[in-house]
């Protein structure tokens, strides 16, 4: 091999092949790239530009960093940021826990598991907006199932309209968000669990390891890469989760469910203050970028600490 | 196998836990079905009742009259999702192959940039997106709902398919090269046939994404009723006088039925395919 490579006549075409490989690769990527360029990259650049203007329906003027100054001096904005992160951490943790429990149950060797796997899927495969309409009715104090059952069993005296008070509206929205996200997490975890080699379990079993031990010491470490990437993806999606909150509460009551994305939509679309809305959009992107980088950085540290490459 | 054997008590425990888990997952559907069976005036005047003797399927007949274009909305939803899936796959397959197999400048940087697209949702970029679509003359057409959908699904598609393609043995392609096949020929005749299970999984995942997230782009970029997908079309049950909730629920359940049945058949491939491809050590 080395002899041939050393021969100039044979080495030269190989170099051009590498160069053409690069060109070929970029040709393959081009369609995807053009799409993203038009629909994501350019609008993103435009958003950044708009955030320095007072754009409304009528027109726009450059106003420097005034939008940001206004935003950062508003105490309500910090409440919204805090609420958004709390929303994200709570909802993602619950989705991961539910997903892990669900996947473990669906992975158990019991009759009927094929049917159960199908029954988990509906919230994932139907339009989000439709599932949320169902939840909106469930939460209704007059006719809804939740309030109805609680009264039936005498757990509450009066009707409870879950979306009408601040605290209950927030946690109700979390429950719905968890409901939408759980099936996908469950199925990804289930798929990962089925990918774990049987030999590992058998070796542990022969050594007398119990079920819980096998779960903790084999299943969890083996599917860790999937948990880790699911956690990040899920965090980003939850941070930007729009339809669920919008259909349930439109950010109310009194701002209790207003996350950054809802706030952005309200300012930009409902009140048509495009410039101020754009500034909020830029903040969202910046916060998510910082969060993702921090997450990956810590992950790297943890991995290195445990000697994983 | 002996290792997997469960005692009766353990089985009861698992079934009980599964029951609770599935109850949570299916609760809104149970509620929607219950609402769809009751006459509207009883629904709104009476307090909650668990069971009622006025249950009927009347709403499933009336909904087609209240919203005459309901059938069109159901088909619009499927049409939009199918077109988004096709266009996304056309972009994703070559790109995923490039990331799985080829070495080229800025490879990891551009892949990272693709994945970063996940950080932007339509809601963040709504205003400039509106302007882009307007300048291309696409507002109030199917394309206004299709094109943004494609762009936001490409990154996930590439990410899923790339790890699947990486698992196909390189030797097969090298054998084809030795026989003098071109790269494009190899991709078409060697790699893609082997990747069919992975392609099904990724296309399914993309379809789900396209079908599940039709609401925002539809209400923002389209105001022609005859083009609306189901989630936006359901809002027509909210009339000037009152909301025909029972018919709305009936229409929602009927509308998602075709897609649910479709997934019933794909379910087996989906879980198996996720195992084989999407999951990377």
C-alpha cells in the first residue's frame, strides 16, 4: 500500500479525489442548506436587524439598543425568564422520569405489550392543538372530568376551574406539556433499552444480580447517551413550547403561564410591536445557545471524569 | 427465558402501573369521546356526570353540516404532512449520507449549525418568515404551510438518518467502488436499498412532526379557509353564538382516525427502526 502511495503518479489522483469528495459532499448538502438559509438563517438575521428598530406595521426606524434597554429594565421580564426556566426544568424532568418508567413497563415481558406500545402513541402522533383541546375541557370547572371526579369522591367541595387561578393554571399547563412530550421520550427510551445486549443482563443474572441492580447498573448506563440527547432536545422544545400554553390559557391568568415564547408572540403578533418582539426573540435564542453550550460543556466534564471518551 | 420470569405479584404490579400510565396518556381522548356523545344543551347546562342516558352519535352526523368543509380539512392535513415529508426526505437523504460517510471541510461545524436550528421555532421567527413568504408570493397557499415545516424538520431528519447510515457496513460500498461504480450510483443502488428500514423510521418521525405542528403556520400564514388543515379548521366550530363542543370533539376524533390507523400498521417498524438506527452509542 505505502509503495503505491509513494509513487507520484498514483498519489496525485487520490488527492483530487479527496477534493472532489468535499465538493460532492457539499453538493449533497446543498438542498438542505438552501432551505435552511431561506427559512431560518435569513429570517434570523432579519430578526436581529429588526430588534434594533422600532418596527411596527407603519414603518421602521433604527433606534439602537433601546428595545433591549427597555426589556432589561423591566422587572416583569426577569419574572418571565425565571418562569420559563422553571417551566422547562420541571416539565423536562417529569418527561424523562415518565419516559423511563413508561419504557421500563413497556419493556417488561408481559402478555399484551404490543398493544400497550400502540396505546402510548396517540398524544405524539396527533396534532398538538387537538390534544390540548381535550385537556382544556378536562380542566373545565363546570363540565370537566377532573373537577367532576374530585367532587364525586368528595375531595373538594366546590367546582375547581383549574385554569382560572394562577398556580393551578401553571401546573395544569405543565401536566399537558408532559402529556404531549412523554410518548416520544418513552418510545426512544424503549428503543434504546431493546438495543442493550442481552449478554450483559445474562452475565449479571448468572452472578446473582437482582432486577433493580440490573436496571441501575446495566440499563441506565447503557441507554445514558439517549437520555442525555433526549434531555437536551426536550429542553429546547419545552422552552419554545407555544401551542400548548397558547390554546390553554394564552399566557394567563394574569401572566401566570406567560413564558418567553408567549411573551414574544403577544408583543410581536398581538400588539404588532415587531421591533420589541424581535428583541425578545433574540434573547430567547441567546439564552438557549448559552444553555445548550453549558449543558454540553458539563457533559464533557462529567464524561471525562468517568473516563468516557 | 428464566431471567425474565415474573412472579404473579410482579405481573399484577406491572399491569397496575401500566394501567395508570395509559390512563394518563389516554385521558383526554376518553374525555373527548364522552363529550362527543352528549347533546350540546345537556353538556352546557348540567353539572358533570360520569354516565348519562342521553348518549348518542348524533354529533358525528351533524358535524359535517355545521362545518361543511370538514372532510377537506382532514385531507388538507394529510396532504400538507405528506408533501412536507417528501420534500424533507429529498433534502435529508443526500445530506445525511454526506455526514455519515464523507470527509469534507467544515463537516462538524456545519452539522452543529444544522442542529442549532432546533433552537428556533416558527414562533420566534414569525415576522421575518411572514415577510419572506410574502415576497415570494406564497402567502395563503399550501406552500406557506409546507415550506416552513420542511425547513424546521430537516435538522432532526439529518440527525436521525445519519446515525442509521453509519451502521451500514462500509465494505459494501467499497466493493462497489472497486467494481468501478460512481458515488452517486453506489448511493442509489447500494446504500439506499440497505437503508430502507431507517428511511421508514425517519420519514415516519418527520411525518409526525409535520402533522403535529400544523397549527401555528396555518393561523399565521394562511387565511383561505379551503386550504386550512384540521387543527385550524376545528376553530370553525366556535361560532358567533355558541361553541358546538360535542361536534368539535367528534370532528377532532374522526379527523385523526386515518392517521392513527396508519400508525397502527407502522408501529412495529417504528420501535424496531428506532432501535437499529437512531440510537447511537
